[in-house]
């Protein structure tokens, strides 16, 4: 049972993980079956894929189920194959890549009596040496965003491969101050950052490969690359036999390659030290509790699988993690306290944090709400917010499929591709019937139905009426994207967009809106409504039960992930199942817009 790259990355988290993992110590110098390896990797790939799809929303924490794996794996496999096929445009020589692990190049090395094993996504050999290319279902954006507003710390070389400015022998200060460059580059070395996550992964790969080669006396020039989806790629809508064809468009391929040779080289000492830690953890196999920390990645999709066990120290309600902005820690005068230090010190509930340490007004209000059990309500702000609303009011919500590979013309990798909308029309304040005032559209299959959807939505929503959404940046961006994809509806869609009003402005706040309404900056910034049951979250799922008996509990499609997976599964459902699932998806989106009506109505009644 060799340690795979994926296992290593998890084992480094903490000694408890290793002990909990039911490790058979005596088998650690033997091989692992390809089936076992493949299973581990697939789970890892899907976790990463889904985190690419959801992290921006941040609402749905995902526990990967078998159905997720089954539905999403083909998308991941396609990315991997494209990365292999397109590589020949950038690298000379022979290639070895396959979606089947059986045909991939593998390396293994025994270090301190432990066998480490990895398979390489794309193995390329030419007269200059070897190129190891790891395909990741993430995008260039994570890397190109590192830098200042004009330049990234990465730039393309003459072949079109992204490299660090320093690896291109460029004068960094011609592009950005050195301090900015260094600060951004440092993120690549942080395995818990969005970009560093993938760099650490390939650094572990390099560690295994180097040890393997060294033990076999192989001395070759090896370079390391990430193959990721190109955020600048816009699909032109060409298909062959129903399959999207990703040609090079305007000089852009759908896959970009990032040279991480120098970065992974600088990480080798760290990975070596990590391997020593893993060895000690294996020797000790100590399953006792350890301090919780960043390495648990508690709020992320890639969280440690033992979080439910270890985070049982936190109370179910009103835990310290419910404090808004707790990630910045707490302050008592000049003394700063990190949240995890406080948790490990036994301060796990909101009430365990002294008033002196609550340096943020919002946190003080949160604590008061927990103590009193009552909500905080700024009646005047809510009343003034509600006065901005005009009728009839159109409650709108989109469901989207952020497919790693663009499916339709005008889309990029991970474009939030709209496949459904729901609309409730509130004719006058408080008058809206869940069934009779509901309209919507759900794409029946995976063909491009965006035009039908846009057409119907534009028929339903007049140019001059207010459109209510919850958290407006998402819906506004989708309306803008659709406006540019369908020029014949551009004017209309842009008008709808201009008429969008965010219900969150009333529940939470919007500083500029309330300043315009005459509130001081201080008051404008403060939230309008807070109930102890919200536990720091203003998501509609948390807010809804405070104003209504409507619930998502027990719904077959009950959250955004379920919605997406259900839609993704359409093509392989049998007719009866399809009909059933289709209906469940309609009900879910209908609930989302009716929930907005219920929240607005509840707020109105609360402050009347
Ligand atoms: S949840 Fe945190 S402390 Fe527990 S095993 Fe995982 S990494 Fe270790």
C-alpha cells in the first residue's frame, strides 16, 4: 500500500489524520493497486472540479457523493484529454497521456521505508529532456490575477507558455514594484491559497519523480507544468457530431500551460520536511486530538474528511466561527487573537469571547442577539429600503451550470451557463400566489436553449418594472453576458439589468444606498437585520425560516449543488426518472423566488 500523492497531501495535514486513516503500517513499502489509486484520484479530481464550480458562491458546502462522481467525471476526463492533445502544439517530442491510469507513466520511490507513488497526466520526452504536465480543472485566472491591475507575475514566452517574469529574464520593475511581485509570488508557496494548492500538488509529484530517478541513476533535465483551462478562451460554437470542437480562436487555445519548474524547485526542501513529518506521524500513529487549524480547510470544498469528527468541539449553534469577519481574528487593545488559537484554547462559542475582545460593532451586536435571543432590527433603514421598491415587482432567480468546458457559443470555461429561471410576480405589496403568479423556464436537455429562455423572460418582464433578486452581482452578470450573446435582446436585457434591486440591500445593507438616503456612513454600513439563528450568514436559506414556514428541508432538490447535479444528469435519465427530476428542479427554483417574496413580506410586516 504505497502512499499516493493524494494521500501524502492529506497526511501532511496533521498526525490525527494519519492515525484515523486506518493505516496498515506493515504494508507501507508495498504497491497499491491501480484501481485503488484511480478511486482516490477520481475523488480528488471531482472535489477540485466542484470547488471550481462553487467556491465563488461559498454557500454550499459539498460532501461528494457517488452520483456527483458519476455525473462530473466525464467533464474532468475531457479536460485531461484536451490538455494532452493540445500539448503537442507547445512541446516537441513524444507524449504519453490517457484517461486510463493503466496507460500513464508512473513513478515510485521508497523513502525511509515508505513507498511513494504517482501517475503523470501528460508525460512528454524530447531531446531537451522530460516535461511533466499535470492537468487541473482550474483556470488561468487564479494565476493571471497574481500581480497588479496591469500585469500578472506570469507572462507568455515566445511559444505561448506562461512563465514567471523572473524566468523570462525580464526586469520585474518594468512591470510592477518588486514588493508587489514578491507578495503575489508568495501565494504560490502557500498550499492553502487558491493558486498554491495546485503548485503544492505538482511539487509533491516532483519530489516522488526526483527520488525515483535518483534511485535509478537517471539524470535528465525535467521541467514541470500545470495545464489549466484558459479563462480568455471564448467558444465559437462549432460542433462535430454533436461534440463541441475547441479550435484555437484568436490565438487562444482552450488549455494553457504554466511553467512551475522554478517554483516547485524552491518547494523541494519544504516537501522533504513534510515527508519527514508524515514519516513521524506514521511511526507514532497517534489518534489523539490535535489543535484545529488552517490545515483542516474547514470551510472549503477540499476540507479534511475528518472535519465532522474534529470540529465536534464547536457548538452546533452560535459557534465562534459565526462571528462575521472572524477570519481577521479578534483584538483587545493592541493584543490580537487568531480565531483558531481561541478555539484551541476552549473558546468555542460566541459567548466565550469577552466584550473587550469584540473590536467590531457587528460582532458586539451578534453577541447581544445571542444573549437576548432577539433579533437586531434597524426599523428606519428597513422601512426606507422597502420604500425604494415599486410594484408590480418581479422576483427573479437563475440556475446555472458552470461547466469547466464551455458548451455554447460565447461561453468561456466555467461560464455560469443559465439553464433555468424562475419568476414570481408580486402584483402589489404582499399579493403573490406561489402557484398562480409563478413563471419559469427550465432547459429540457443539454442543447443550447438560452435563446428560448431569454425570449420568454423578456416577454414576461416589462422594461420599466423593478426586478428583485437576492445578491445582485450574480443575476446582473448573467443578464449582461446574455445581452452580449444575443444582440437582438441586448437593449431589453440591459434594461432588465438596470431595473434590478437587491433584496439583500434591505436585509443586510448597501452603504452607498443608505448614504444617499441620508444615513451617516457608520449607520449605512451596519447591517439592517440580524437574528441569532443566522449565525453570521445572510444567505437566503438562513434568512427564510425567520420570516416564513417555507423550508428547503426534505426537498429532493434542496440546494444549488443538487440543482446542478440534477440538471447535469438529464441526458442519462430514463424517461420516468427524467420527468420526476425535471419537476423537482422546477419546484426548487420556484421555491427560491417565492422565498424572496416571503422574506420581503416578512420584513414589511416586521417594521410596519
Ligand atoms: S479535521 Fe483537522 S485536526 Fe482533524 S484530522 Fe483533519 S486536519 Fe487533522
